[in-house]
């Protein structure tokens, strides 16, 4: 059985998004309940969040953007940059706790204290660009984690695998001119016209050309298409890149019962996708992988999806 960390902190529930918004605190409580009900908590190392130091956030986001977000929260604003990005006075601090919690998990894994970890955080991050909040995201948790790994000297080549049903435009935007971070995303396209990026011809720019790979999946497709597409696109790319560290943007919103997409991935399909990712980690990264929550909005399905996800990380 692997030494697996679980990052869950009730302070993440303080980020309030108002009525009728899909990104709600109940997402995390459902995830925790599923893991607890399955009897997995005693097998996990429970991690608490810490507030990220600003200089780590500034590795990815412009300082003026960070200051603008902080000021908006202090002013009592209820939205930031877009009506989609609902917020409250606690959002800025909660976002810093999300980043800091992920960095804590990364440090535990990369130092060898843990084999892997799942970070049940909110707000999510993969839509956040350098100076713009998008798609419920304020700070790009996985992007900051990638830079953290590199700056600490744990790895030079970092791969980010994004299995959220929506393209992680922010993560791609941040690394598209960088050859040291490989960004892979498998996502629905077209996908409610959001975010409108992630076509297969988007492969990065200049020295980063060839270090971005997008796999688009048509509405209605499910387990077979996902599994085959990742074997065709992701596995060969990793053979060439040979990552030394692996981060996963884990969105559960490609599930057939999630109303935020038209993809028909089943719970078994999600498990197969994660096993493929674990195979990559075993081959190239000594099994070290940190999974960070992005989307996933069906409160009834999240418990079983989280249970399966953590079971695969534990290898039980």
C-alpha cells in the first residue's frame, strides 16, 4: 500500500459563491464523506492547509493581479473579472490556503515522506491566467506547484495532466512558451463554448513548441474513446518528455451524470484514466504524483469518484 496524503481543510469551505452557483462548499464535504465512508481515512496521511507565501504565487501571477484580487475581496465585491467568478470577503485568503495546501502536499511527496497525494481544494485553479480570473478559478494551483518543484530543485521536467472536462486555458497560457513543463489536456470540444481554447493545433510557441498537447473529445463519447485517446496521445508524449515530476488537474466533471458537460465517462472509466496516469508516474517519476481537484459538480457522484481516486493512489 502506498503512503498517500489527503489534503482537506474546512477553511476551504469559507469561499462562498452564492446561490445557484455550481462551485459550492458541498463539493468538498461530499468528497470527504466518500473517502470516510469507504474506511480509507485511517490509511491516509491527513494534511492541513497553510497560507502560501506571496512570492510563490508571484512565480505564476502578476503582482498587480494579486493585489487587485485582494482589494476586490476587501471591498466586498461579489464577482471578479467575470460574473462566473462569484466571491466573498474570504475568497482571497481561501485561495492562498489552496495554493499553500498544494505546496505542502508537493513538498511531502517530492521529499519522499509520501508516495503521492490528493488535494481536495477550492477554489479550483486551472482556468486562472497570469492576470485574469476565469471559470471559478483565481490562482492556478497546479501551475504554481510546478514552479515550486522546479525552484526547490526537485525536478527540471514537470508534466501536468489535466483530465477536467474543460480545457485548462490558464495552465496552457502560463507554460505555452516553456519547454520544461509539458501540459496535456483531454477535454470536451465543443464544450458549452467555454473556455473556447484547447484545439489540437495548439502545441505551444517558440521554445515551448511541442510541449503542449490537447486531445479533444466530442460530446457523447465515453470510456473507450478516453482510454484509447490517452494511449494514442499522452503515453507517447511522456515517452519523449520523460517527466521527473507529475501533477494532475483532476476534474470529475466528465462523468456521465455531471450536468457541466456532455461527456459520458463512467466511474469505471475515470478509474481507468487514473490507472493510466499512475502507470506514467511509476515509469518516469518513481510513482510520485500529486493530484489537485479542479471541477466535478454532481454532489451525489463525487463520493464514489473520490473513493475510487484515492483507492487507486493508495493501491488498495
